[in-house]
């Protein structure tokens, strides 16, 4: 009798192990998305490593359930808890990868840490529909596969030897990674091998980044900056950072629908120069904002941010932001101390439609720098404009090849663009009689059912045409007075409208344009400068040479 019970318990442990092994594996194998294996052997080793750690996790779960076998109620509760966690992790990994080309890890944690309640509700409204069907089906398929497989092979003695081998190798990996982390503060890639460790390590890194704020603050406070000899500084400088504005949906660049009519008029009048070969380094806001603001994105935690240099030479600086708010999130634009050092004026909260921020613009009696960070054309697009701007209708789009729902989204997106054009034009009205400069750029592009059944951003690597997410509108407007004072500068900009450039170098472009010199400013990174380095590769998505692989 005792032997029969013992065998039954052993079989139960084996089945629990096989069941949870495959559930662990179903989510952990998504980690291969981050692996850059150039050889078959490396790929095989990655799969073996992930399998070994999955085995360790599974044997731990199986032993916990085994120890609870006498308390069936508690065992069932713990079993359901484990099962729920696994299904959520598998579904989340599948959803993130299919919709945004990312998995649970640093990128996802960064985005989550900067998402407020309003953005969360908009995200739910945009994606809690048929977009969830694929990850749900994938999770259920993994569950069924794990259950059926565990029933068939749990009693095999070969499985037990495989369990032992995988667990031994997994233990070696953990010991090696722990030693490396203690000695060198480097886990040798171990944290990327499972979903839980990826998420946990990403959160740890996020908290570590919070310590960067003090070094950025120090670099910004100690930066050097002077006005170039003989240069008359612009009295008012306005930088407008758009959100999700597509180069291919902007009428400045030939789009058939008049999405930016006011800007087109300014261009026809000779006041506006639209640069037509500008790309963004990332297809998500978090990474782009660091590149736009920092004078050295490779050493982000140690480099000054461009508003600090404007403030150093006597500009009144203000940031009106419809996405980032002080003390809401872990981001350099939400850090209270750093914000106070960079800006003399910040808004306290969400404006709603972008046009409402115009009432807070302060054109100081002295020199002024105003940065407007819009909600622009971020989904949900229909929430980005008042009803009076709903000019485009679903029937204005491809009826034969697009569903009504897709055409409805496309119309809302273009209406949001038209409203963005209106907001910028209202700013221009404030500046037209001043010695003023306005620069507009979008953080990244957007797909709106242009090349596949997809709307949004964050998935350039999986897109049939990444240009829709990486190529962005970028233009400069100057008032009449500004152009009269700086005709040679304007002519240089006009000659550079087709120069290949990237918004990673935005700080160097803007500071050079405004005649501000500093040891931190590199003329070779300014695309209208005579010293511009045209051979420098435009690196996007961390490591890809855009002109060689994506243009």
C-alpha cells in the first residue's frame, strides 16, 4: 500500500513538473526575441539555457504542490494561482510581440512607468477588442498542450533523467550568473532568459536610472554656453514636439488630404522649410525624448539637456507638456528637482485638447524658450480633436480594400493631424510680429492601416515598411523679422531641406541654429552646418543603420 501511494505521488510530481515546464517554456521562449545569435550553435544554446531555467522553475512549482498534497483545498488554490500567473505572462508576451514588436522587459517597463491613468484607459479602449483574440488563443493552446503532454509522458523514466539534466544545467547557469553579478555587476544575460527575471531586472534597472537624475542635474548646472560673437539671438524660440505624426499623412510632403493646410500656406509664403529626409531613432516616445533633449544620448546620465544651455545664456525657459507631469512617473521630465533646474514654468496637469495649452504660453519680455509637448495624433485618435475638426469621413478612404472600422480610424487620425496643424498655426499667430523661430518635429511616426492590418507604433521591426514609423515630419518656421535679420541662415536651412538627418542630433541642430556655443555642442551633428558629417550613420532601433537596411 505504501509503495502504491509513493508511486502515485511520484507520478503526480512528474506530471506537475511536465505541465509547468511547458507553461514556463511557452512564455520564456519569447526571450529569443532579444537574442542576437549569429550561429546555429548559439541559438541552440539559448534554447537549452531557457529550457533549463524553465525546468528549475517548474520543479520548484511541482515540489510546492507535492508538499501540499495532504491539504487539497490549499493545493488547488495554489495550483490555480500558478496557472493564472502563467496564462497572464504567456498572453502578455504574445500580445506585446504581435502588436508592438516588444516583450516583457526594459522597453515595456519603461513605457508602463510613464503611462498615466488617462493613457491607460485610452490604451484599453484601443486594444481591448479583437486584438486580444490571438494572445488569448495562444495562451489556451499552450495550456492544452501542457496538459495533454504531461498526461502522456509523465511516467517515462527518460523524462526523469531529462529533468535532472536540465535542472543541473539550470543550477550551473544561476550560480555562474550570480557570481558574475557579485563580482562584476553583470548577470551575463541571465536575467533575459525568463519572463519573470526579465521583468524583475527591468524594474531594477528602472529604479537604478532614477539615480541618473542627480548626475544629469549636475551636468546641466555646470554646462558652459555663450552666444556666438556677432549673432543676434532669436527673441522667442518655440519647439513643438508632436506625437505620432506620420510623414506619410502630412500634406506638407504630398499627402493627398489637406491635413496640414496652414503649414502648407506658410511654406508657400516662404516662411516655412519642411525637411524631407528626417528619421527618428526609436518608434516609441520614451527613447526618443531622451535623444531629443540630451546632448549626448550615449551618455544620457552624464550629459546636459539642451534647455539648460538656453537658460545659461539668459533665456526664460518653459515646458508645457500634455503627456509628462512633474512627480508622475520615473522620467527625467517628471523629476521635480531636474525640472526646476531646467524650466521656470511648467504646467501642473493634463490639458485635454492641445489647443488649451496656448493660454499658458508666456512670451517673456526677455529672451524666451517655449517647449510644447503635444498629445498630437496619439491613439485614441478620435479623442485628440474637437468635433468641429471632424472634416474627414470614413467614406473619404478606400472603400473597397478597407473595412468601415479601419476607415473610421484613418479619418480620425487625419482629423487629429488637421487639429495639430491648427494648434501650431495659433502659436504662429502669437509669434508672427516678433523676432521668432518655431521648430516642429514628431517623436516618431505611426501606421494607420497603411501597409498591413495594424494601427499604432512600437513595432517597426515587424513592419513590412518601417519608414512609416521611423520617418517623421520636421520643419522650421521663421517670422518675417527673423528672416530679415538672418537671411544667410535661412538660406542655409533652405539648401538643407533634403539633407539626411536624424532627431538624435536635435539638440545640436537647435543650439547651433540659435547661435549658442558650448563644448557640448558638436557642429558635425548639425545637418545645416558646413561641418556636418554626412558619413555618420543614422542608427535606429539601437543598432540598425537606417540608410543601409531600411531606407
